[in-house]
C-alpha cells in the first residue's frame, strides 16, 4: 500500500465507523463485515472479494495505534492537495503541528518545513515530503515517487473436510486437497478420531505485503465400523456373553482389527457393562500403543425351554435372596 493509497482511501468509511471510534468498535465492525464478505461465504463473487480486501486493508491500519495515528496525520495534511493552510497569524504551525503530533513533538519550534506547490519546480511535492518523513522509504510507480506503507498480513485460512474409512483412520494416510487450484498433500496421523480438526500451517491462501500464507484447516470424519470404535489411541468393542458365562466365568475368543484373535478371560460374576482391557491391541502411533477395551454385554434369553426354566427357578430358590435394589429409592430422593 502506498502513501497515495492512504490519501485516497477512507478506512473509516470502509468499516462504517466514526473517526473517534475506539479499538473495540473498530474490531467489532471489522469482524461483522469480514463474516459477511468472506470469500468462503461468497464463492465467485468478485465484488464481495474486493470488499473483503478493502475492509482487511482498513482494519490493518486502524487496529494498529501507530499506523492509525500516522494515517490520520497524512489524511489531515492531504486535505489541501499537499498545500497546507497557514495557522493563525499567517504562520505555518498547521503543518508543523501535524509533524509534531506524528513524532511526539520532536520537531520543536526551531524547525521549519519548506512547502512547494504541487508539481512545482522544487521537487515532487507531497510525495517527497512523505518520503523524507518516513526515512526515504519510497517506491516508483508510473514514474511518480510514492511513500511506501506496507503492512504484512497473514492470508486467510482455508477450511476442508475429508472422510476416511475406519481402518485408514486407524493406520493413518496421506490425503490430497485442492486449494485455489493448487494441490496440497497432508499426512493424517494414525488414530485420528471422528470430528478432529487438523491445522496445516502455510497451506491456505497467500498473505499480502509479504505476510505469511494462511493455514489449511481440515476436519476429519471417520466412517463407522460394524465392530470397533476409536477412543483416542484405544479401540473399543462389545462382546456378548451368556448369563451362565458371566456368572460362572469363562474364556472367550475376541477378534482384533488386524484379523487375528486373542483369548480374553471373563471372571466369574462379571456384570453387564464391565470393561476388560487387552493390552497393546489398539492404535499404534509414533509415540504410543493403545489398548483394546472390551465391554461385556450379558445376553438375556428371550425364550426359555421347559428344562431351562425349571433350572433357573431352582437357581432362584437356592440364591441368598440379596436385594439388588437396596437403597435405590433413598438415593433417588437425595
């Protein structure tokens, strides 16, 4: 952005705020407009894209206290087309006051600034003044010197989504995205859970004024598996057992994701819902090895044969008649 841009562009109007707006009002106005004109919300709308760029430039200056002070001073000086009005008594204190305010009053009463008509023989007028004011930082565009005001701005982030098969999510994968016509590859780590957001630095849209590129933010969805679910680095599954197996104890064969099986001991008296752990059969990552967490589900038969029913009745008669619901009503009343 050049000094001429600061003269020509009204950043306050761009954000729709008064010149005395505080930082909070400037930020609020910018966020509201940025959401409205963001390219992701207006795909293919060149007018919205231009407006988004305009409010971004305005906010970059007005959100920085030092740049805002210089911007206000430059706009005040340019109000007369680089020919400055004399102060009271015919002096040039109007111009000197601007410089004094920009540099903390450092100019002092003994400093005088020669002023020339725009395009006069004494030099480049206002652009030369800006150049000397900013330490000679000037560029050339179309043969005219312009003071350079460049604020690096990070580029916008780009949101993307991908859906992985369950096994691929467990093992990890490399996924390719298209960002503004560019192919971007990124590695999805092993054991990524459904809904996880991954941020890939520097793979979003380019920055402006030498600023860094934005990030690529990927939301990962994981297709469900008929048996297993992911829980961090662990795998979870449910294994059904009969009432007799849960009551008396047993050893069952449990499948693993790699196609093998492991023997799992179910202790006598295991209730439905208890979780048993098989070490080292979960997700293998670069830093750890997860476990397989097995939830025991006691299956109650829907129909009983005559002998089975008689046996169960005999079991009930021989039980110690423990009240398994003792204290339930009291806890519910608390």
